[in-house]
């Protein structure tokens, strides 16, 4: 399996993001449905609808929210805030409103970012019925006294929570979970980049022979993960490794947040790939805050799921503002993120354990043509060293990754050499 | 429970030390008895008397020593060394002597500190019958030739070894042991500061509702601890945590010497309090030398008992000299030591384990009013983070202290938030 | 047991190396036999002969190689390469050749070191039938066009593989293995220094009372270790500790390569000796490459065998060249290496576990004359501290080395004090 790292793929991911960008998504509703439907054009996707009111652990699936228009008009009938210019202008999940009010009353429903006067903030009010508008601080300063007409043409009714699931069957029932949230409106790095990565990773894996089965989730944050876990509680034990993908399009270095376990195979696998990337990177310990790893790593599940990002949430100023737009993300960064995801998957796919079939002393490699014939020289070749490490540590307790780490060699080199040794009958895969 | 840290308490401890300072204590005798009787005026104290000759493990309770007067007179009949000026002048446990001798013979029984010519050293000879005087090197240099009259009006007879025990009953039979030696004559930091701390900590705990039972020991060093352990051998398994207190009145930084186990809860508790104190401090590994932790941590007992000091024994020049007097110790240092002891006790009292009652995914905190309603902002509050950590790690294996350490938060914050979660039925204390 | 470190011993080892230096050794043949016979004059040695064709695990004992003469003559009949000047001139295990050829054809069989133009390289071709000559690059440059007469008067026939074994019986069946290879021709640091060390360590141990039994192996590298392991497969479990000795005569610092286990007693013992040597040293982790520890530490055996060197193989430029001669090694370095080996053996011999016979509190050392009578002073003596550590940690789980490491004291000090405590009935050796 070769990692797809070409800039063409980065460009294609970028174009998918551009297509999804204008849609007003939320944790329920038609924007989310439309998003899933575009994803479905790219990969096989089952779309699930879960009715409002369904109990999911300590939570309940909320009412479905849809919005058609929203604005604030001044006394001249001019739209001073217009949902059609940016869907961030409306506080996500705002209840319907039609009213007239003075500037003072209006301002109690307005949100701005004084530190970034040109940017519109992104705000939500999912679980408390409320309404509001977001706007740039510059626009806010220009609001004059007088009466304003306020309209939010939204609905908040019984309906469904939608999510998408792409399942790729491998030789094993054991699963790798790839999860991304799909509930943010016009925001790019968080979260369209995660969606684009997951789609293209699934596209790539759909075309190759797989050891593990792969499950890709495109879900609304928090409530979506909780809903999926509630509906699949009995089968989550199949998940052997998992990654939450988010913020993967900015030009910053890669950041891996470990699973709650901290020493799961996914943790070692990601860290190995990052360490051997010859690029700067950061690894952070698990914290019970962030994206949906919070739910996957809740103590009742404690799944081996980490989170891969470039610059993590909250650490770039554009986060949750209108400046997290198509200018913030780069095809090259997307391509690099995808290459790393592919390497991680490749490592998981091939990280077997083997048994040395000649555990007493070294086997004679020379008679098999595996070792140079002339003795006395000082240098040892990488590949020969990999052979010796594989033979020495393949006692059924060390995976190829364990051996690569112990030997200080790249997994790919060790894996390649392991196949040579298997072909010569010197190693045998553990059952 | 609020830590009592006021300077008033520091002053009160200082005054108790000033009251105890003039008494000539030893490992047995009336000075020790008089000391216990003053302690008894402050806290409920059972005073035990153990007869000379009682076997205690490998040791035997020694004869009781008492002293009324001691001096060396020169040929003019002037007292050149006078016990009534300082009880350090007599080697502690000196046998009775009445003799006349020349300066040369006399000097074989004299001890001085040439490096500190104004200070009188403190010397003992508990287990070998002997006699001697200690004096400043300056006085020693002035001793002229001629005959001297030597008198030590002491008794060394069958009697008793005395010690005091203050037991405060809590809800549990499990005990916290607080031990200090009470056998040094006019020396302040070592050991009157430890006595003062123990007395005021007991006073404080006597007034509050307690989870653990507390046992305070005021005992002669080594032989007292051995005697107490020999008489209580069957019940020491009740001791779950313990501290030896000594040298707690000087202005140096706090020093904690770990228990033999090195990873006992008392070790973590003290280190957490010191780490969050925003003061300089030191932690040292267990060494089988020092104070009575030597006995509590002997391999047959291996109790989880550490030792808390400010500047440890032997590391300040005044140690075991007449300069370890009321000028060396400070009310503010005593108050700070007491505050830390109270925090340690508070931590032990509240360091429970809890079970998350909604272990599958996060519970919905918002509907309980425990979480902000508006989403999208970047900052997370300390208290919200504490909630998430508590919910994530309360799987019955992590104590509140474990969670506080893992989260990098102060124990008090985590403990406070745990109570909120208990009130909302989200956490339940482990049985 | 006192470590023999005198320079006289260094000189004697050097002289043994000088006696062995001219012999043309290989992995089989008369040079090896002659070497074993010289060793036999120094220590009791059983010499074993294993016939060609004997299967040994994945290998087969090869044909026996012997050589009488070899040369290359120019058209004037002058020997431009002459085996009698240096046995390195012939590629070890070269098949017999008698031929005439031009310079171009000849050069395909010549090996030089362009970076070190005055040195002859050492090359072998044990397992592939081939022939060749090694010479200095300077000589190679002087080879003129014209016809050359090539002669290698060697035999490669059925015969035997020889090795020597010196067994010193101790009180226990448990064994310490000391192994060195004995197959290199005129090379000093690698490997005559290892032979000299093993011979003199055996000589020393033959004269003292031993706890362990000691087995010294003088074997051809790789095939010798494999042959010995194949013939002794059932009894290797007796080996409790082992060292491979090589490169011990150069003036560099000592280097210890750990066993595959990494935390075996031999690892701790060697590291303790090196740490307390007040000399620079290096410890490296196990790597499945190097000397015969590769075979002893193969996963089927996983014996606790490390490798002791001064400058390790491949890290000095003279390695495997004619410059690894009698000038490279020093009597003082050999003496120091032997002293360290003796200290390591001494530590293993005495590294018992003891049980404190008074585990409840400290025993009263003073009444046994083991402790100073006068109290109050600050300093503690090393020996007294060693007593307290021994009493505190002798609970049957800590060896003397564990205690020495924990106490930061030299093993010899702790061991000496342990004997005093045994004599006083305070410690008892574990069965």
C-alpha cells in the first residue's frame, strides 16, 4: 500500500471543501443532510435518521433546526445584518423571531469579537432556546440609534438527527474507526478539513485489500457521537483503533492527542509515523475535552481513539470565526495530512507479530542468499540489521512496530524485511 | 475544613515552646513527665509509664534518670560550669559524680565545639554509663591549671519511661499517626517545634468532624518509638498514614522525607501540598536514618510514615547546640508549618474514590445547570475542566488526588467540584 | 577475594598475546588447535573436535581449512605478496589456487584500504568457496602490468572444528559463562586480548574457593558458539550469568553492552563496578549484532550474557587490519580490564540476599559494640549507614547489590558490613 501524498489529492480535497463551504450546517437539519448527500457522491455512505426525542444515554435527540432567512433591517429597510451574506451571522439553533426593537434591546442579542474587529464570531445555542446574531465589531460600531426589524425565519420542530456511516469490509471483523464532526456551518479548518480527509482516506481504502474493517463516521459533534455510541453499544468492542480527524488543512505542524489509555497501539503508531516524518510535530496527553474522543474515551467505553490535527482547536485565532475560511487552508497541508493518515493506516494494517522459526541461535542467512558472503568489514547494512532485530525479537510478544521502535528503524523497512524472512520460512505470522 | 494559618497560632505555638524551653528533658525522668503534663493542659493526653527492665523487641527500657544540680568549681569555689545556667552543660544521662581532679583529668570529660566557640554542644550517653560536661570552647580555653571540684547530683535508678498519647476518634478505625520526640532538653527547633506543631494540630482536629482517627505520640526518641510499637504491635495495621514532625520552626523551606514505600498516599499527599504551595521546597527519598520513621519504617512494620521538617537535622549549624534556642525559631514559620500540616490532613480526610454514574459518554451537564449554555467560545473554565476530569477518571481506580495530579489542578478545586457532582447524582463515593 | 590488578599480570597477558600473535588462526584448522594447546599450558582445558558435516541447529560444521604457503610472484619471480610476511595477506578460508594471470584479472581478487594505505585489511570467505589476497593500498599501487604467478597452498577438506572448554567447579551447579572467540589470525585487540583476559581470569579463579561454577569457552566466532550451544542445549539453563570478552587491550574506556534482557543481574553487576570505578565508561543497550552474545541471546536461549570491551569493534580504525597489532594493546589496559572482570566476579560470588532477624524496629547495635556510645553528633559513618540500610532492606527481596545501589554505597562496603551483621546474628543468608 503506497501513501497517496500528491498535491492533486490536496487540490481535490480543497475543491470538496469549497463545494461544502456555503452550506449552513448544524447538529440537525437540511444543511447536514445536504452535506451527507455530497459525501455520498464520493464514497459509499449509509445515511441514518434518528427521531427527535430518542433517548441516547443521558441525552435526548433534540428538535430539528432549519433556517431559510434571517436579517436585521434598519429604519430605512436596509439589511444591516444578512444571513445570506454569511450563515455565521445567526446564532446556530436560534428560535424563530419577528420583532421590532431599539438598538439597546437588539444589542443584547448581538455577539462580536472586539479583538478581531473584521471577523464574525461563530456562536451556538443548541440546548437552550434562545436567539441571536453575530457580526463584525466594525459593523456593530456603526449601528445607529433607531428602530430595527429583526427576523429569524427558522423552524425548531420534531424531526431527525442525521449522520453518515461508511463501512469498508476487511478480512477481519476488527475495526478501525475514523470519526469527524460535520455540524459546523461555513468554517473550513474546523471542520470541513476533517470531512475532506475522511472522505479521501475512505476513497483510497475502498480501492485496496484490507486487513481491518474500517468505519468512517460523519456526525454532528457530541450529540452525534453519543447517538452513534448509544445505537452501537454492543458492537463497539470491535473497534481496535480509532482517530478523530479535525483541523487538518492549516499549514501548522501536526499534533497528535493520545487516547485515554495513552499507550494504545494507535498512539504508538501515530507517534512512530510522526517521529520518522522528519517534520516538526507535537504529541499531547489525553485531556477529557476537545472533540468526540471525549465520548469514545469516556470511562465506560475507554476506546483506543486519539485525535489528529494540525494546529489544534483554540490555538489559532481564526478558530470559530469567519476567518476560518477557504484562505486558511492549503491543498499542500491537506495532502500532507492525508499522506500521514495513510501511513498510519498502513502501519496498523501490517503491524503483525511473528515467530522466529529458528529461535536457537541465528539461522544461517548466507546459505539463503540473505547475507553478504565476505566477512571482515565494519559496516552493517540497514536491511541486515533489520533481519537480525526481527529474528531476535520475533518471540510472539513483539509486534513489528515494537521491533522497529527498539531497533530505531522505520516501520516500513522492518515490515519489508519481515516479508523476506517469511518468504524464506524464517518467520511465521502469529495466528 | 479550613487550614489554620494565622500568625496568632504561630505566636501561641511559640509561647508553648517558651514555656517548655527551660525544662531539662531526657528519654526518662521528671523533665519528660513535666513536659507531658504541660501538653496535657492543651489537649487530651493519656500518659503511660513503662517500668525499667521491660523488654521491648531487641531493647530494654533503661533506668530512669533525674538530675538536680551539676557544676564544676574552681579552686576559688566559683562555679565555672553551672547546670543551672544551661541544662546542656551536663552530658545527658550522666551518672552521679563527686570528685576533685586536676584540669587534665577534667578535660577528658569535657566537650566543646571549636568551630563555634560561643556555643555549648548537646551530648548524651544513654546506653553506656559515663559522665561529662559540655561548655563553650571560649570557656574551655579559660580553664586554668589547678584543682577542680566536680559534682553531678543525678540519679540513675529503676523507674519508668514516660510517654503521652492523644487519640482523636473519627468515623473510621483507620488511623493517621503523628509522632514527635519529646526527649531533648533546652533545644528549640529540634525538638520543641515538633511538639508545638503536634499539640496545635491535635487542638485543631479535636474541634472538627473527622473521617480518620488520629493518634498523636509524644515519646522519647528511638526507645520511645520502640516501646510504643512493642506495646501496640497488634494494632499498628490500623495506621494508614503517618508523619514524624521535627525541625518545623526555622525559617528555611519545607523538606519532606518520603516513607520507605516511597509511593504511599501520604507521600503523594505531602508532595501535592508542597507543589501547589508556590513556595520552594525539597523532597528526599527514604534513608534508614533520622528520626523515629526509622522504627515505623523498619521492614517488619514498613508503615507509610514520612517525616516533615523545614531545615532537616544536621543541615543547620545550630543543630544540637545551645544556639538552637528561642531566637532560631519564628512564629511565622511555625504558622506556615501548621498550615501545611492542616492541608495534608484535609487532603487525606477527603481523598475518596468515586464512580461516575453515567460512564457511557459524558452526562449532559447543561440540563443540570452545570455548564454554560452558549457554545463556540474557546476558553474552558477550571471548574468545568475539573468536572470533565472527574467524570472521565472516576472509574473506581483513581482517588481525587490521582485525578488532581493527572489534571494538574489543585486538590481543593477537584474536591469541591466532586461534591457538586455528587449532589447532582453524577458521582457516587466508592464503598 | 582481592582483584588482581597488578601491572605484572598485564605484562604476563601481553606476553601470552605475543606468543599467540604469529599463528594463522581460522574457524577450523591447525592454527586454532595450536592456539588451544598454548592455552592448555596455562589452564586446565578440554579440547573438543567436532567433525565436518555435523548439523548444529540451522548450520553445518564446515570443512577444515589449513594453509601452508601463499604468494603472488611478479614476472621476475619476486614475491610481491607473501603469506609468510603476514597471514592477513590471504583471504581467510581461500580455496587452493595455482595460476598465472595478468594484473587486471589478479586485481579482482585483491582487497586494500585506500583510506589507510599502509595497512593490510582482514577478510574472510568462510561459507562461500572463493580465494583472494589482502595487501596495503601502497603495495597495490605499485603493481605493474605483466603476468603474475598466484599460489595458495591451502586445503579445505573434511576434518574437525576445534574448541576449548575450561570448567572450574564451585559449590553450586549454577554457572557463570565466560566466552571469547579464538578464530582470528594475527590480530591483537580483536581477539587475542579477549583470550588473554579469559585465560588469566580462569587462572585466578582456579586458585580460589568458588560459589558458582565457571565455564570458559575458547571458540571460533559464530559457528563455534552455535556448535557449543547445539551440543549443550540441555544444560544451558545452568548459566546464571555470562560475559563475552573482546577488545580489552586498547587504552580506551570500558564499554559494556547489556544482555538482551537488559536488567539481568550481570547487567547490574557490571554497571555497578563501572560506576564506582571513578573512570569514564559507557553502557550500551543490547543489539543483535556483534560477538557471540548474538547466539547466547537468541530468543530460544535468551541467556543473561553481556559483552565487555574497551573500545568496541568497528569503533577504532585499526579494527580488522594489520594495525591491530602488538603496538595497539597495552599491559596497563589489560591489567585494568582484568581487575574489572575480577570485581564483577567477586560481586556475583557474594551477591546474596539476607533476612533481618529483628525486623521489628532496629536492633540495639550499641550493646553489641556496633555503634558509637555517645549521642548528639551530626556525622554518620559510612559503615553505620551501611548497617542501617542492610537492616532496613534485608527482607528477602533485596540482594546486597540492590541495597548498595539504593544506598549509593560501594558493593564491597555493603558486603563487608553484611558479614559483620551475620556474625552478630542480626542477618541470616536466604536459603
